[in-house]
């Protein structure tokens, strides 16, 4: 099967090179921007791919919702299988693309959009066919894991580890999507849609790591906790819950062994029990390997990851409750229902009574609106 | 697809119950021993299954090589898909069953034979189609992991944790296959065959945990190491390496977070990098869930886990080298090339120079032939 590649950046080059060696697959044309077509296999218009009857599948690794969606829809309508690593595209337009693919009887697969080399969505899609997925989630963003791990192990401050991560290529020049939790949120949206047939929309909550300090990390570490940015999802009566927030796990928990920019995804099957998958969540070769796994799966009959009729649905994050660690101005500590508080000059570090996820995220929003600096993390006992 | 089940023990009951709920699958007849057919769906002769045209697939969960092999061959020859949780069967007769299945165009799948609920072989089979598997292995036996974990956390001696494991149903009345490493060895044989097309035979080495003592464990623990029974495999120029031995890993390594009777499997892809999978390696529902995943995969076109033409091959365990911790009679410590030795009365605890796996296993065999009590574990720095 000849595979066209849309995009020739870090991942695109990896996919193109792997195609030369994979059984049953063949290098096709590569779509690049006008002026970048310096090799005969590079083309600059999507029509050259969509109208080429020798192309059996299209692998999109450009990123962004447009023009990726227009290209994807055109490829699927032309009867070509479509594989992507683009989480923004699938989070925004997944149900539409799935419907076109089913109508045309071709594949729509996106393993590489969540977890890089870690085969999370693939295994979720398989598990939900014969088991009930009770919950899912994990460490789905390598940039923030690298940063939190470095802060804890090297006792560095946030700004320094961010600069290090940028220098090493683990963080982008504009790191907002990673450090705000938005990247992890998009991934948990996809995982919920694969597991439950509901792509969560309104009501999603994401708290990132922008406000964590070296003093917070030292405080956790001294009490036997490690901080990780964790995405969580599951089904509720009417829809799903889905949120991202920093979590304090006890030293010795599996999450603590996730170092550097690795990812750790998990799901719990009613029968299978808890299943954990770890590996490299980003980078040229891990991400390209996930694209190739999907392409190779098409040869064996794989066609879909979403359940038939996947649709958008409401999020209810009031169903999950934890105690939280909150660092905030001492003068505002009374705003939260706390079970303990430590004062350090103007700063209070409190442990709250169990609060729902939405209560805590909204409380932090209110406190910040009044100008307060706040960091919070769920406490997992 | 109607599925017949061979065997109605712990796993068989789980498979039968899950079939009632899984999409596209249906409960068929269940083969039991004569006299045990106390329900209309139970039959006592394999012919009633093989000759039943309504049966599309057979799931075997009896264990043992015979009569499982005769039944499997008959089912495949009758054009029925065959799924098994039986590692002894696949280790002994896998290539023959794969050849019959390919000739008949039906499926031969055995996810549940390695890792229970952990989808190890499935992911290996997929990964090797588009990537190169550099090495594989992990904690593949839950019984010994439960025992080593309890020895370290509760400071119990071997005999006591074995008795506990038997009481909890984690170890069988005759625990030999688990504690000798043979069970883990069979699993790494299957993994090598899936990844490399070579089912390793002659030259396999397995060292179990029968000779570990509370004093050994206290010694490791005091030095920041945790002991795990780890299976290792990989390809060599002419074949594969495959062995099982206790390994000392540094506290904080992912293996240390594998507690109780959990399993942790891993492989390293040239492109994907290291991929780790954790979950419950045994028990009714985890194992049944793996059987159901395979059956559900057949509906989507999955047919094989072994590469076409899988064959038996030689094992060369001289290619892997580590330093070893060895506890042996002080009088014999000079028999090994050591870099350090601690004496405790009649006992020596030594660290060896790097030795090949075969050198170490044969050296221990020679020392034991002379009547010495010896425990050894590879040192992973």
C-alpha cells in the first residue's frame, strides 16, 4: 500500500523513512509548502495526492486543525485510509472524520495523537470491545513530566527547568499548550471518545504546572510525595468526566518511576483490572512508530478506533472528589475548607477537606481573580 | 461467532461468562470431563465441538500439552479459529498449530498465555511488523513477584511467604513451575517466537528464587536494591537469547513499583524506544479478558501472532554479560572471579566481575553439584 505523507517536519521525516522498511507499505508523495519541493517525491498541492489512484493511505503529521481537516476529509472522500498524529485535529473534528471514513469503508486511525510511541488508544479501543473501561488516564504530557522530574531531582526552579526543556527540545518556544495542561486535556478527550464513544466538550477542566515553585516541590518531597501532572477520565451516568491537574502521589507509586519526558497511560477494565503502559510520548521515532503501527494495522483489517456513532457529550467533573494541597496567601486560607494548614510568613500551605474537582478548580479561579497566587494539587493517598 | 470453551475451571468459567456480554460473540458448548456435564451446555467429547458447524471458534483453557494439542489440531483442521491461554501447549507445539491455522486460513492466537491481562504478545506482534524489536522481557510470573515483594516489605522468610502465597491462591500446591522460573521461561519463549520468528529450544537457562533467604533480601535492601525475577530475551546473529534469573534493580526503577502478584512486560523497539506494560498476570478475569480480546480481534480480522514460518531455534546465552551478586560458602568464594567479597562466618557474599549469563548459570550448577548452597542475582546498575 502506497502511503502519502502530509508534512515533512520532525515526525514526517520519520514516517517517510520508516515506510521504506516496513512490510507491505511503500513511500508515496509527501506534501510540503510551496517552495519546499526540492525533491521529486515532494508535492505542494493536496490534489496531487487525493487524485493519485496509486495512493492507498494518507498519513497526516502537520498539526493544527486547518488545513489538516480539509485535507483529511478530501482524502477520506477519495476512498483513502487516513492516519494522523494530530490531536488538535481529532479533538476538534474526530466525529466528522470518523463518519466519513465509515461511509467510505476506509480507516481512520490516530494512535500517534496520544502517547507518542505508547500504544494507549490502540489498546483502549481493543479492550472496550470485550470489557468495560472503568476509568483511564495517566501522565500524558512529556514536557511537564520532564520539568516536574527535574525540579524534584535537581532542586531547580520552574523558570530554569523550562529553559532547560526548551534547550533540549522537550518544550516549544511557546510552551503554553504543555504547561497549561491543554495538551494532556486533548489527549484525555481522545481517550474518553475511544473508550466511551463520547468526545467530551463543555465543562473540561485543566490546571497546569505554571504556578508550581521549587518551595512547593521541596515541601512535597520532604513529606514523601512526588508531583505529577495527571489526566483523568471515566464515564458518568450521562456522559464522562475528564480533567487534568497536578497530583501528589506517594513515593514508590508507579508514577514516580516515570522519569524525564516519558509518558504513563493507564486504564482499568472491569475484568482486565488496571493496565499500565509506559514509553516515550513524543519525538520523531516514537511518534513515527505509532503512525507506522496504524498503517500496518490497516493491512490487517484495522479500520477504526472510535466506537461507531461517536458523538460529543457533556462533562461532569463534580463526580470526582479528593483532598487537595493548596498553597495560597495566608490571608485567604480561610476561603477553603481545610483540615490542616502550615503558615510560612505570608504563605499558607493547606490540606483541604475532600472537594469535587470542579469545586477546587473554580475556587482557584476565584482566588486568582482576586489577584492571589495559588498552586494546587490533588492528594492521592 | 459462537465460541466453544475447552475446560471449565477458574479461567473457563470467566471466559464463558464474558462471552455472554461481548459484542459479536456467543456462548457455545463447553467441554468438561465425563460426569461433570451437569448442565445442557456442557459436553464431554471433543467431536461434539469439532463436528458442530455452528461453532466458529474454540477457546482452550485446560492447560497441559495433551490432550490440548490433539483437540487444538482437530479444531483448526475443522476450520475453526483457535484461541488459548495455555503456555505449555504453545511452547511445545506452537509452530505446528500455527502451520495448520495458516493452511486452513483460520486464527491461532494466544495472548492469555503470557502476562494474563497484560496485552504483551499482542503489542509485540504488532510492533514487530513495522519496527525492529531490540530486546524484550520483564516480570512475567506473578507468584514469585508476590513472594519477593512480601519478603522485602514484610521481612518474611521464603517458607513463610510461600505458605502465604499458597493460602491466598497465588501459588499452587506444587509451586515448582513458578519458583524455578520455568513458567517465566515458557513465557519468554513465546515472546521471542512472536518477536523474532524463532521459538527458542536447546540452551535455555532458568534460575528461580528457591534459594533466596531473608538474609539475602535484607542485604540487598540495605544497599538500595530490590530483587525481582526477570525474564530476558533478544535476537543474536544466529538465533535468540532467552533466560530467567533473579535481578537486583536500584530502588526507584520501574520494576520496584511492581507489587503483589502483578506482571511488568517490556520491549524495546528501534524506533518506538522502550515500551512497558503492567497489569495482573493471572486470575480468572484478567486471563479471561485476554482470551476475549483475542476472540474479539478475530472478528476484526486478526489471524496470527507468530510471524509466518516460525521455527524452533538455538539459544545463545553467552552474548549477555553482567556482574552478579552471589551468596555461597566462604570456602568456595575463590571459585568465582570477584571484585568484592563480604564474609559472614561460613558465608560469603560476593560481587563478580562481568560474566556471561551461561558462565554464571553453569558455575552455580557446578558449585551446587559439590553440595554448596548458592543464590545468585544479576546486578543491574
